[in-house]
C-alpha cells in the first residue's frame, strides 16, 4: 500500500454541492437498497429506545406495586425488542456495506477503464504511485463515506428526534426541564468539532512534514554523512518532531476536555431529573418509573450528538478524495479515436511518414520534417546516434503519440483515422527492456488475447527458439514468472518478447533492439536467428543494435538530430563515408571482433524504448 | 528484546504513568459514586423524604461528575501525553540511528520499508503506550471495583451479570479471530488489486501495443469483483460484532430488570439499589468491550516494536575508530588532511561478486587524477572508499600515510568534497543547499563556489536568488543546474580532496570548459579525482587510470595512453567520432 506522506493535506469543505451531486450518481443505481437501509436504521433506533420505556412500565406496574405477574411479559417484550434491534442493526450494516462495495466497484472500474484510454504521454508525466493511490485509498474513502457517513447521519438525527419525542410524550414539563442543557451541549460539540478538526489537521500536516523530511533524508543519507551534517539534521528533525508533539498535545487536550465537559453537562440533565422529577414524584405528579426511564433516556442523549461530530471528518476526507478522483476522470484523452474509424481485416503493411515534426515538450523538436516510405514486406533498419529520434518514430507508428505536424500513414490512411486498438492489432512491438507480467510464461506470450490457442503459443515459442529453455523450466509453459522475470536472463526475456509478437501474428513488426546489457554467446546466436526469422514475410522496422541485423535488412535509414540524412544498404552507405560510417565505427564495428559487445546504457530520450512508462 | 527497549521508554515516564494510574483510581471511585446518589434519591422518593434531600443529591450528582471529569482530564493528559512523548522519543532515536548506519544498509533496504516502519509501526507502538496502557489499566480497575460493588448489593443478581457479561469478551475474541482472518483475506486482495494496477500502469506500453486494454479491464474487473466478494464476506461477520455487543448488554439489562424486580418485590433489595445496580452494569459494558480491543492494540504494538527493533539492532558497519576501541593517531588530528591518497591491495566484494580486484595506487597530494573505464568497471566504488561510504573487503586505504579507518569520520569526511553521480539536492533554499558542508552564514564562500561552478548566472536569473527554494515545492532545476549546484556545494567546503563522479555529464561542453578552467585554479593546491566519460574532461589530468571489470588496466598521461593503443585509446577514438557526430549539423541528401 502506498504511504500517504507525499499527498498534500488539503482538506476542503465537508460538503460541496457539485461533488456531492456527482458522488450521488454512483449511489443512484442502488437507491432501493439505500431506502431499505434507511428504513432498517429507523427501526433499529426505535427498537433500541424501547428499553427505558419498558423499565418504566416494569417499575410502575409491577415492581413498585409488588405485582410480579406480568413482569415476565415485560421482560419478554424487552428481549423481543433486543432481538429485533439486533436483526435490524445487522441487516442495515450489511445492506449499506453492499451498497458501498458495489458503488466502489463501479467507481474503481470506471477509473481503471478511463486510465486505459489515456495516452502513453500521460503515464510519463504521472508517477505510478499516485495513480495507485487514486484507485485504492481514494476510492476507499468514498466507501467509508457511504457505509458510515451518509446513512448513519440520518440514523443519529432520527435517534435524537425520537428520544426528544418520547420524553415529550412521557412528560413534557420534565422533558423541557431536562433539555435545558441541550443547546449548551450542541454548542459545545460544535465548538469542539471545529477545534478538533483544526488540531487534527495540524497534527496531520506536521506528521506529513516529518515524513517528507525523513523520506528525503533517507534517500540523501549519503550526502548527509559525506557533508558531516548528522548533528544539524538531527536538530532540524527534532524541531519538526517537537512541533508534531505539541500539535498532538493540543489535540489531546481538546479531546480530554470535551468528554468530561459533555459528561458534566449530562450530569446537569440527570440532576435536573432528580431534583425536579423527584419533587414531582414526591408530590405524586409523576411515577417513579418515569423518573428512572428519564434518567436512562438522558444518558443516551449524548451518543448521537458525539457521533454526528465524528461523521464530519469522514465526509471531509471523502470530499477531498472524490475531488482527486474526479480530476483524474476528467483528464482529457490526448490520443483520441475518430468517430468513424477505418477498419481492416488485414493490412498490407505500408508505412509512410510525410514531413513529420514531433516534440514531447513544446518546441523541443525531436523529429524535424521526417519523410520516408516503407513498402509492404520490406525490412528497414533505423540507425542513429543517441537521441537522434529513432524511438520517437516507433512511438508515432504505434500512435502512442500524435505528431504536431505532418502525417503518419499506414496503408494509405492517416494513422489518426484508425481506431488505435485496431491499428495496433496489426503491429507487433518488441521493446528492449522486456516487460513481463505476473502469471505464467504462456500468459506472457498470449497476454489477454483469448483467441490464441495453446498450440499457437507453442509454435510461436518454437519459431523464435524460445521453446527449448521454456520446456526446461519446471512447469514449462505454465511456469510462473516471478518478480517481473528476475529469474530469467535478459536474452530469455527478449526471446519471450519475440514469441509474444509472433503469437499475435502482426503484419508490421517493430523491434527496438538496443543493447542494455550483455547476453551470453549462445543466447545471442538464438536471438539473431530468431530476429531474422520474425522479420521474414512482414514489414519490419528495426532500431538496430546488432551488426548482423543492419547487414541483412533491405534498407537502412540514417536519422541524425531529428532528420533523415542518409539511406541505402549497409554497403552503399559505408562507401559514402558520411554519418553512417561514423556511426558504424562507433556502434557496430567492434562487433566484428567481439560478437557480444559491451555497450554503455542508453540515456535521455532513448529510454522511451523501455516498456515501462 | 523488543520488550526491553519499550520498557526502557516507559520507565523513563514512570512518574506520568504512576500519577495517571492513581488518578484513574480516583476517577473510577468518583464514577462509582453516582449510581449510589441515584439510589439514595430513588429510595428517598419512595419513602417520601424531604425535597431538600433531593436538591442536595442533585447537587452532589453534579459535583461528583464535575470533579470526576476534572480528574479524568488530568488522567488522560498524563497517560496519553506520556505515550505521545514516547512516540516523539522513538522517532528521534530512529532518525539518529539511521544517520549512523552505513551506505551499504541503505543500498539493500528499500526507502519505502524504512518509511513504513517510521509511519505504520511507530503509530502502532504509540497507540500501545498511550491508549493501550491507559485503557487496559482502567479496564481492570473498573471491572473489579464495579463487580465488587454489585456483589455488595445482591449476590445472586451479581452472579447473573458475571455469567452474561464475559460473553461480550468471548464473542469479541471468537468473532475477532474470524474477522481478523477475513480481514487478512481482504487485505490480500487489496494488495492483488493494487499490484495489478501497478503492473498495468508500469507496462502500459505493452498493454497498448498489443491492444490489451479490453482484456486488462476484464481482468481488473474480476479482481475487483473478488475484492467485493471478500469484503462482503467480512461484512457479514464483522457486521455481527456491534449488534451482538448491544444484544448481550441489553439481555443483561433485561434479566437484571426481571430478577432484580423479583428481588425488590420479595424485599431483598430496594428499588433504589436496583437502579444503582443498573448504573454499575452500564459502567461495566465499556471495560468488557475494551478488553478485546486493548488486547489487539497491545499485540499489534508489540509486533511493530519488533520491526522497529530490527532497525535499532542493526549495527553501523562503518563507525568512528573510537567506537571500535582503537585510537586515532594524534598528529593527524591537527591541521586537517594534506590529501595524499594511497590504495594498497584493495579488493571490494559485494554480494559475492568482486567489484574491485587488488587495486594499488598512490596519488600524491595536490595532483589531479582522472579515472575512466566502461560502465560497471568499479569507478564509483573506488572513490566511495575514500570518504568511507564503503570499506574495502581486504586491503587498506591511506590518507597522508594513515589508515583511514583510524581517522575520526568527521575529520576524514570534513576534508573531502564529493560530487556524486546523481545530483541530490534537498528541498530547501539554494543557499542552504550550497552551504550544506560549512557553518551557516559564510555567504562569501558560497558565492565564490557558485562562481567557479558557473552557477552564479543561473542564480541571478531566479527572482529570489540564493533564497530560491529547490525541489518539489520550489523551482525544478535542469540536470546541468543540479550538477553545477552539487559542484558548488562541494567546493564551498574548501576540501583537501575533491572528488567528481561523472559530475559534468549534463553540462554542455562550453560550460564544462569554463568550469574546468575555474577548477584548475581551485584544484592547484588540492588533490582532485575526476571520473568522466568525456576525454575533454580528463585529458589535462596529471595521471589517468583506466579501470576495466574492477581491475586497474592502464595508467599514464593522456598522450602516453593514446600512444599505447589500449582501452583508453579506443575510448578516445570513439570520443572523437561522437564529437564529430554531435558537431555535424550538415544535412546531406
């Protein structure tokens, strides 16, 4: 679970009409259940208030006059009310939980589904942890509001009204006398509520500050120690910690004062009953049982009032959470689908860029007017220095992003005219940093495409030379992938990525093949062989790192600083002695002597090639 | 072990806890007085006493409640306050302990884990020493006092209550166990759900590339549905808890009303005593519920204390020589470091892999040495040995001829300025960040350092200048600005040894040249170690050493190494190609 210290503690109102309306939308489908829950709650309140009344009956009709016959009946009625209260209370709890859980299910799924439509660009801007907090903790806060907040508020109010009603019914003068302290109690509670909220907020804000400080200093502990800052950082930490302590003590104080003062006021109510009610009873104006019943009602008076104060905090937290969730739900879809998209069973696999200009950040052009055409079935390698814009070309063909100017055209149709998912169904993508999901090897090849049979999974693995190592694993294709594939070697993961692409049988294949770390010689041979096989009979676009690949493609396109600068076969380009020649000497030549090169990690924009967002 | 540490904290606040305990006794006694007041009133009414008595009793009732409330206030402040102070002390000690731990510890412990202990576990311990201790002591007092008083009123009635009320605790414990199990299942599914979401968000490129959105939504919906199922299963059990409590307590009342009524009618007790008895019954209900609750608090708190203890019990692997019994040689302590560095047969292994193999290297004071080599060849590890962020597995590192393990850490590190690979700045003002290694208030040195690091121009552009906040709540610095800030920070220390770990990688070549020129003046009388991938940065060094796979494979000046035609010459040739490519603005074809 994520830790909340990075969330700013901005709590707004406990009630916001706009947010509430939108929130209620999630409860609307279950309004029948909510109505039932409210009814059950009212019954619960009523049943639990029967007790003192029956005490009065027992005292006045049986105990005081000394008539035992019929006392059993009163006690049975008492027990009956208890059973009824038990059932109603339980049913209410369950019904509300069900509503809360269902509403939460709906909201959570809606957030997740919306996130699936957002572009890759959105994910590069948002920390994953924050998104997870939205879908877990924030949604939970709403559940809390539904199950404990809204309906319970009705219950508390009803209980209060009911007690007042019963007391007025039993003896209106005594009732009014008892309720003299009520305004005081409500006033004190309201004041306390404000105080408690402020002091708790101070506690939370200061705790968040401590935790932010701690988090930063754990990450930068090396710097703290290198610069001999331990003593000074300790005293800064102590200051924050002391601030938190004093806020804590203030909160403690307001709580420690509240309960006894409510207790004192309720004692005034009981004392009123003793003095006024007692005198009345002495005079024979009221019965003894009534006095006892009144005392019991007066003692129950204060629970719903205290309860209501607590609900306020729940509502407030829920408002803050819903604000954050709705902001996410309102996030516009940057790469949108057209209303009437192009569809095709098969594509030929012709890719064309027409004067494409592209930037991740405004005016920081990564591609500057790139144009090329790749014929169906042709194999092409893009070659360029780090940051030249190679992986951006792949990001545009898959429509992870849209270009700012110019067109990306697939089979003669602008990529923006396609349905994204439809377009991507025809494009296989193999990224360098292979992302494996938890699940089996088989799951990772098939992904969620149910139409791929076990047989097809196996044939795909065989085709890319992956079957041998998969079958050696305990469980074979059903072997579980642990911790994102930490038990698999880099080479094995690449082979799985090939199998994944082949199983989906795309007409266009994109391979981002930049070395991140060394692969053992045997696997390297398998990968090179697999690569040449998967490229056969389909349009293949490779960001090549392997010399063997660039030597065998139909055409090499050289990208330099966002522009297409040279093109031709390996031999043609070498002769030209231009940029390609330099790149060749820098990146590929060593492979002639060392088949398994050590290459430094790519940096900057080229990290876009990672499968992680 | 963990109990002992916790007890030590509690013992430090024994006065507060003892006072709290005494106050709790008094407040309980006062609370128990009120039902007696009621009894006297009821019996008085029944026997037709004077109205004046009732007024007196009413006043007594209020008086007792107000006094009791006053005492309860102080009781809570004492006991809960002690708990909060203990939380404060543990938190301070935790941070102090972390500051003493070595870098290796932070490398194999996730920050999130350390934070979870500081947040969740400390919270659980805090609840144990505040609410847990307070309620458990009060529960016991209240239970014995109230039941004793019940027995003085009427034995059979008290026995009836003693049979029924413990069922509250029994139900709490039995249901509690089941609830706990089902809650664990819910939490488990909650983790599955967030893990699934995390996987999806992290692997969104694959999801999108293979058009798996619909399948992912289906899979998520299934996990979501299972979560609902488990949560509702929990609700079915946990929903019983409070209604059951209310039911059992209500049943006790109903039966007391019945049997008590009989007792009144047959004359065993008075009606007032019955009302008094009811009062005690109500007072017992909370302790019965609290019993189960505090047991939980205490168990969770102890488990959390054990997790905190695991950190407290980690011994710093790198500590001052004094802490190990050895004494630093006195002469070295005076005048600071001169800056002569020597590695003698240094080998460093991590997790069974040897990162550095038998390195022997002497760097005379005042020289500039460049370290080059491919990624992963051990350059950063080598320089980390000098300020003792790491200690060698075998071999010795000496400064000014003294084994650095014999130098006090503050003195050793005080003479070294390090610019790490990852430029890390704290969320604070630029001034504070740059003055990190020196006494506050020496603005002149900070400004000189910023000038050499070519940061002064940038600072001038910020509206708040040196008072500009950096980090999350301030301006976001570019990679180059961050690197220059960390260089200035190291220079401001005026160190005898300056270490730059690939510290100019995000700085453009012109600025780099300017910084290097400034540094050469600055570095004239100190020892500098520079790790870099750029030949332009290292070519002017007095000595260049080349690491490959943890071994020192070449050493010499730039010209000598280029002439030798080894690994360095190869790196140089590639560097020239790279520069040619970067300079190439021509767009042929």
